[in-house]
């Protein structure tokens, strides 16, 4: 065991830095600075994806034959780190990190050929049709029904918390094809076009006043059976495969480290009656506790990546990293609003829209703090709530 | 010892609860997504109900009540998330005006009671962790006049205020209690520039810049360099009111979460049947009751003039921050995605409680003040 970084990987870091320096436009950089969610402003995130794709770097985690980079685990970690260090807007994950890996693992060759290149290029913008109003943590109880009719399925029902459905032209969805079996056994995984007749999309405004989520309604929507991934009634297997990517594929520590460093710089500017806030023992204590947690998470995430690269299923470890990553993100955004005091109470969401010439009231560095704090409360709810994740650990790891 | 409301207090509570039942502001929080003018009709209603007169002496046209009655009223308003600037104008503004000279009182209090005067306390400053003694903005003596230069931040109700109470430093350094002075400044005076903004909790405030603003001696409240004690006492009454209001909001967050957990079905049963959520809601309840206890402790000690009243006020604001954080976060988590929406009331209560911690020093600031107040 060691932590040495081979020479060629230092050179790789330089290569990435040079590329980022040369290819990030001012608009993309601004969007990256204004991020208050795991989802970046769409226009700039997609522009950034196109630049990365031209370089062949849009999906480093994909196998090389499907358009991945063939990098080592360490190189991928370096790349991810440099992206957050340069404050690039995170890429929209539904295609690149969810649907793509899922098709690589479970799709037919025809589906792979049809969809993967367009995921990389951004031509297809995917959304995820999983949750329903009555099926959140208990996802397997979902009711949207797909009835067979000739070569098609006819869909009726509704999906909710569908991130960016109002921007998407494709959806991957879990639908019920059998009501008689155990709930998990009657589910099928479908791909569909968002412009099909019978689909209605209603954006949902969040606490940050941004319509990031949507509810999607299906009224006799006709979807070809060839758009099925995996076998009929076997969609739960496909979904579980995908969830491993949704939960385990993400790395939180690099972003958290960047946020912590920025909070430290902010705290240095805040004067107490006894000097800068960074000299205040209470603040120091809180900050150090988070630094320790994030360092631990960094190594937990490396252990997961190392298991993945050895071809092992990270299994319940991905539940652990989801719990840690989301809750630390929440704690870090909380320390940020506490560091800023009343400056974080000023509310100007319009100033967060990239390209707006809106003058910022108060320190510019305070602008994202409150919207991000509020938005991050969703992280412990989505992607399988943290209660569900703890249940998985209790059952799968501890055997309870 | 007696924690029962008097007949008069009970009447005030009943009238406030009736008002809130008919006039909850949750819908307004949902709709207002830009700067709005003061809701003059509601404010007039407050005047007509006699609420603006609560903390003023009868000699000034008031009802001769105090922090206990304000507590009763504000707790009810907090349940309805009523956004009328009562604390800024009546509790803080009124608190300062009661300390002002006879001439100043005669000029302002009648108008305030009629609902014709809005007040704001300009205290906080950018990049300064809020405590009164940490005030840096300069007020320079020029003969009998004082000249104000600098910027006050996040002045609640600062956008609507006709009259500003400005806390500024006449001598000494940030950290000194001595050397602070209080001035009444016309919000439309030459050299006063206001940039209005919304606040996270659906209310409004302003950044207020003072550029060579001349203030006469007659506009000072209290002694020159001796503003600290007045500011502290009035601020503490404001914190009592803010906490009372928040206790009302916290009780709604708790109740709505419990009710939701009884109706939301997952895994074939209401989620409220899951022990993991029951324990957490029990903890929310405990946190809320502890906050209510500290509110009573701080309010009663203040009213009765106990030596440790200030310490209790700090304890209360700290508890409000910590309990508010916990209750708000759990309310969202237990509501799931619905708790993250603009549509449900829960999120608006969460935003108010979160904003309140950030105002006039958060939990950490007040714990530190408590430790230092011995």
C-alpha cells in the first residue's frame, strides 16, 4: 500500500489543467461558479459537454470501445478533481452517468449503437422516470402501467421528481407490465421519446425558486417494444444495476474540498470583534470536524474506486458513499450559511442566472450560499433516500 | 410561579389566532417572487386591532403592555407566517422611539400607532459577524452635527421604512461597547441610498448606504457614545419577539410533519409507523418544547428585570437557531420531495426559520455571548 503518484500521472494532471485552461469559456466558468445544485445550468453544462466530447473526454468512466477514455482509476480521479478545482459546471448525469452505463451493461447492440453516441454528443438529453407520487422510497410499488398492444406498449400513469424533464427529449423509465407477481417482478425498463403524443410535463418549483424537477403524465402513450432494456418484467434488475452507478459512481470529496477551501477564504474576510472568523475557536472546531470527515470520505471513495477497478461490485459501499457524500454536502453548505450570517439571508435568485447583468447585493461570494443550502436538502431524499440506504447497509452488510 | 395567560393576554392570543386563521400568508409567500410594496391593508388592520399599540405606554397612546403580550401576539403570527414588519417597526422601532426625546416621541409615535410610519433598525454590516459591539460604521462629530458614512447591510424592512434607527461608532474600536451612538435618520434624507432586496424568508430588506449624511444632535437617541445599553435592551426585546414568532412557526412545522407522516403511505403503511421516523419526530417535539421553555425563561426574566436576563436571551436565540435547524431539516426529510417544493407550506416555514438564525447573530454568536456574559 502506498500513496505515491507515478510520474506519468503528474504529467496527465498537467495535460488536463492545460486543456481546462484553454477550453473553458467565460460563460461556462460563470455557470460553474453559480452552481447551487448537483445540476448545473443546462445551456452551459451542455456547451461544456460538447467541448469535452470533441476532445473525447465526455465519459471517462465508459469502456473505451463505447467512447470512454481508457484511463486508469487514478487518472479518472485526477480528471474529476481537476474539473471541480476549475469549478466547471457538473455535466448533466442522466445520460452520461445513468442511462449510458446502463445500456452498456444491459442494452442490446442495436440500442448501444443508436443511443450511446448521441448521449456523448448531447443530442439526446435524458431524464429519469422512476419515482411516482405514491412511490418514493418504496419504488417497487410504482403503478405507471404499460399494456402490450401489437408491437407497442401503451403507457398510462405519472412520474414525479423527474429532473430536467422539461429539457429532455428522452426518458428511461420503470413501468409496470405485470400486476400479479411480487412488485419487483412485474417491472420493465423502457426508453421513450419525450415528444410522443400523450405526454404532458409540469415543472415543479423548488425552495430555491428554480423549476428543476417535473411531474410527467402519460395518457395512452404508445412506446415500441423494441425500446425495452432487458427482459419484460425484469426491469428491477436493470434498475438496480443503474442505481449502483447513480449512487456509487459519484465522487463527493473533491467538490467538498473545494467548497471547504472557499468557505475558509470567506471566513477570513468576516471580522469578529476579536479578529477574523478563522481565528474563532468555535468556527475552527466546526471547520476542522468537516475537514476530517471529508478526508475520510476521500479515502472511502478511493477504496470504492479501487474495488470497482479490480472488477468487484462495490455493493453496499455505494450506499455508504451516498449517505456520507450527501450529508457532508449538507453540512458544508450549512457551515457556509453560518459563516456568512445575515449576508446569506439576502435572496436574489435572479442574479444566479448565467449571463444576467443583475448587480449583486452584498459580497458576491455569498450569492450561492442559501440557494445551495436549501437545494442540498434534497440530496438525502433522492436517488434512494438516506433512510433506504441505511436499510440496505443494515440488511446487506450487517445481516440484520 | 404562574405560567397562565392573564385574561387580557388570552384575549390578545384569541384575536391573533382568529386573524391568522382567516389571513395565513402562506399563499402570499408562494406568489411573491419579486419585490412587493408594503401590504398597507394588513398593516391598517393591525392598527385597527390595536396591535401596533401593544408595547407603548398609555401616556403615549399605547396599551401599556410589554414583552409577554408581544410574545403571545407574535407566536400566533408565526403560525400563519405573517410577513407584516411588526418586529422591525413596532418592537425594534417602537423600542427605540420609547427611549427617544419627548420631541422625537411626539413626532413619531402617534404616526406609528396610526399605521402611518414604518421603522427599521440599521445595525448589521457586511463582513462583520454581528454583535452590537462589533459595529464599525463611523459617525463623525462636526460641531453639534454628526456625519454618517458607510453601509448597513440586510436592514429588515429597510426598503419600506420612513425612519431609520442607525447604530454607529462615534469613538473607539469594534469590540468596544463604549463609543456607540444611536441616530434617528429620515430614510429619504440626502445622502441615504437604499438598495431593496428580498430575503430568503419571503420578506424584504435593504442595503443602506450613508454618504455624508448629516444628523443633528436632536436626532440622537440616548447619550453620545452611550448607545450600547439602549441598543442591547431594545435588541433583546426584538430577539424575544423573533423567537416567539419562530416558536409559532416551529409548531406548524412539527404538526404538519406529524400529520403528513400519518397519511403518506410507503411499504404498505403510513410512514409515521416506522420507528426511525417516530424517534425523529419525538426529538423534533422535544426541541420545540425546549425552545418554548427558553422563550418563557428569557421573556419572564426580562420583564421582571433579573440579573441574568441577557444571558437567557442569548440562550434562547442560540436554542432557536439549533432547534430551528433540526426541526426544519427533519420536516423536509420526512416530507420527502414534497418538502422541497414551493407549493407546500412547509418549505416556506423552513425558509423563515433558517433566515431567522442568520439575523442579529446566529446560534454560535449567541452561545459565545452567553459564555461571555457570565
